[in-house]
C-alpha cells in the first residue's frame, strides 16, 4: 500500500490546525501509520529540503522549519501521494483552490501550513529521514 510523508509546519502547529488537518485525511479514508510532534534540527531540515539548496529562499526555509515544533506524519492508502497533494492545494496559498488546506488556511508561500511528498521516491526518502521503521504501525499485524 502506498505511503506518504506529511508534515504540519510550525505555522500550522502554532495556529492549532493539527486536529483539523488530521481530520481531513482521516475522513477521506487514509490511515495514519505514524505521527510525532517534534523539533526539526538544522541538519535534518537541510537534508529534507536538499533539492532546494541552490534556491535563494533556502536559508529562510530552513530557519522557518526549525523555528518551532512540527507534526510529522506518515499516511497510507490508495494513491495517497497524489491525492494528499490535491487536498493540500498549490504550494503558493494565493493559487490554492478553496476547500484545499492551503486554500483555506494559508496566506504566504513561506508559511504554507503543510508539506507533502511529491513522488514515491520523495515519500520513501522523507519517511526514512523522519521515522524509524519500528515507529510505523502495520495494520495487517495483530498484537
Ligand atoms: P514545501 O512543499 O514544504 O516544499 C518547499 C517549500 O519551499 C515550499 O513548501 C514553500 O513553503 C517554500 N517556498 C517555495 N517558494 C518559496 C519562496 N519564494 N520563498 C520562501 N519559501 C518558499
């Protein structure tokens, strides 16, 4: 079953949006298989956002994601990577459609409430950055 990495960013945690965001994915029918409230170290942030290293906003991005707690999650379900991206809306909240998470709660691109993996390769890489295998629940196992 496909898995994705989703993260409520420091702005979303500070604004009390964890419950609302978790609720949207639960109601959609996806399964939460791992979650933790945590501070992201600079080293982890630089690894996670490595593909943006040459962008002018890289420093700002790392400063922001390390500025307060994030809520890191792994979700499972059919096509969860692409469907979660649709539910999140466009990266820049000004372009995000109403009824998407960023469309409803975001205002500026640097503080866009949530991160979600954009491909199966990113999902695997990002899940491994933030979670150990034993921190993920396997619903097919009992006991
Ligand atoms: P995210 O999906 O977490 O992946 C990369 C992030 O870079 C993106 O969300 C935005 O929050 C951030 N980002 C993209 N463009 C800009 C920008 N011009 N200025 C600041 N942050 C940006």
